[in-house]
């Protein structure tokens, strides 16, 4: 007799006294879609709080129909959706280790809410779209998989772990109930038009959002990180990328660590041509370097302020920033490339006030209608783009 069967027999015996149940793998048979019908499961009754529900290939996909189920864990290895035609259904997971795990190059959709006291992990190129609310200790995406969150998501762990070409797409409210927030393992996070971050206490924004191991934060809409500096980005170990992807964003500050002199944080305006802006309100902790990529003079706007003495203007800090590979220049180079100069602080009460401008051929930035006219006559990109740090 196998050790597993012996343990089950032992616990089954103890359960007469201690009411201890032996966990088991319970497979979905899917004679119909009714998830509460015992004959649709391999054990004849359905998974319990100590069991792992195995959702594999079956004639019919499970449908909660508004019911709440209490399982130990959930495992999916084929493309098999979990429906909730009645609405309001909940999958409660309270087992050990990874309470939800997927693998296999598949695409699955889960309609009901999922509440997990532990980890939710996708793997093996198995993409999962959660249309209901998700609560978990931690979200993990590995092996080229994609997690898409369309409902309200709540996580309690400090980190989301994403690696192996995977990513997490946030399209709704994300409540990160932890004093610290970060992503690691070389992740990609994409923020959709309805993405909103909240920290502990339901307060908007995350304060400092820590990026580790060549992380990428990519916008899928304007101001997905907020509109007044609720969420700030700190590149902890270099090579991280903030990809505007052709959209606009306001951040209070961007920060880099001192070990990033040779590994700058990348600020990418996006490969697609078009006017977009990054308002970088204040520069804190400028120990590392920054590389601005795909910046179109005359179209794009980069505004930034400086934090420090001398009215917040510290020229030496500008040497830590390059635009399209070009270093800081205090006067027009005469070749049409960008150069930087100080401008009047637009708001003296601002923190600390955006004071640096980038000019292109010393020509003021044209209005949008003027840009259209220029494009129509083929005159190219003239104008001034403003940067502030």
C-alpha cells in the first residue's frame, strides 16, 4: 500500500475522534455544467475544503450559477472556463501552498469571484482572465503566462512575482494592503484605462512602487498611475522601464539607486509617433541615471522639477539624464538637436516646482492645430518640448 493511502487510512481512522478529513484530488467530469451536482465529480460529491479541484477536459465547463464553493485548491491544465451564469458566485480556496495553479499553453476565463488565503500562480503559458473580483495573499505569473484582472483585486503580500516572459494586466481597482509594494523577477505590468491602485486603508495610490530585476510598467491608457502623484516609481536595481506606450502620465517622482550608474532606468515614450507627455514633478534620490527613449522633439512633452538647494535647480543632476542618447547641453548646439535650459517655476507652491525645459532649435512648441498643418505640408517636427525634473 502506498504511503499516501496509508496516511489517508490513518487520518480517516483519526477522524472518528478528531473529525480530520483526508485531502484528495477530485476531478471534474462535467456530465452537465452544475458544479454542485455530485455526479459531475470523480468522488461523487464534489471537492471539500481540503481537496484539490482538478478542472481538466470535460464535455461541459463548470458553472457556479451564483453558488459559493469551498475548496482547498484549484488546478487547471486545459482551456476550460469556469462560468457563473447566476452571478455572485464565489470560489473560496483555503488549502496549502499554491491554492490556484495553472499550466499548459491554454487560455481560460474565470467568471466568479476567487478568494484565496494563499498564492495564485499561472504557469506554462496558461493565460487566465479573471472577470470577477480576486483576493489573494500573492499573485504570481511565470512560464510565459498572462494574468488579466478585470474586477477588483486585493493582495496582501509585499510583492507580485512575474517572470519568464509573463505579465499581469490590471484593468480594474487594485488594493495592495501592505505597507510596501513591489514587483520582481523581471516582470511586466500593464495598466488599462480603468486601473486604479489603492494602499492600506483604501487610500488612492501606492506611494513608492518598487521595481526589481528589469521590471517593466507599461501604460495602456492615460494616467493609469493616477493624475496627481499618488503612485511613484523607484527603480531599485537598474534596467527597469517605465513605458508610456504613447500615453500621458503624471508622477510625483522617479527614483533610482546608486548602483544604477551603468544601468539606467528607461523612460520610454513609445515607438509609435504621436504627442504624449510625462510630467515628472520632483526628482528624489537621483543617485542613479535615466535614459529617455523615443522622445520626439516638437511633439512630446517631458516636464520635471528638481529637489534641492538653489531654488531646486541642480545642473549636475541633469548630467544623469540623456534624451535619445544625447547628454545635457546648456545652450543650443546649433544642429537642431535638443538642449536644456531653466524656465520660470510655474507654481511656487509646487513641490519643488517644475523648472527645466528642453528646447528643439529654440522654436516654441506649436499648438495641436499647428502640428496638423505642419504635418500636412510635410514640414516635419518643429517646436519646443518641455522637460522638468
